[in-house]
C-alpha cells in the first residue's frame, strides 16, 4: 500500500487531505512542522509528500528545497498545497523542486489525479 506524508499546521486542511488520500487507499502520516516532517521521513519513507508552504519554523519552500537536495529523499514526489496561489508562488515552488503545486482550498479531484499521476 502507498504511503503519504501530509505536512500542514491546519487541522482542517489535514483532515481534508487525509480524507481524500484514504478514499483512494493511501495510508497517511501527519507532521505539523517541517522539523517534525524531516524526522518522520526517515522512518516512513513516504511515496508522496503533501507540503504546506506557510508552516511554523521553516517554510515549505525551504523544506522542499532540502528534501530535493538530499540523495535519500530527492526522488519522493512533493506536492505543495498552499493558500499562496499566485503564479509567482507556483513558479517559486517549482524552482524549489516541487513536482506539483495545488492552491488551497484544494480541488479534491485535482489532488487525487495529481497524487495518482505522481505515485504510479
């Protein structure tokens, strides 16, 4: 079974994202900060990461850049999910190595389609 790591400090967003992923048979782990996520990634080795941009401590952009710059984690697909949804934000997210950028509120069909595409 595939496994996703959701990194988001909003309980509401985590619940929405978790519901979407479980609907398509994906196990979910949660982290509420980038630092917590970096610890969990070592243990669970997720198939996909859903990463908020605005987080306590380090930003999602920083976490994405670090994960994509590390040999152990650079192959894990990262989907940035953020209320920061301007074209510049999307451009910057891609420059940090994100595989996809979905603005919040998340279009659940787009999320499911994107996840399936990235973890095939």
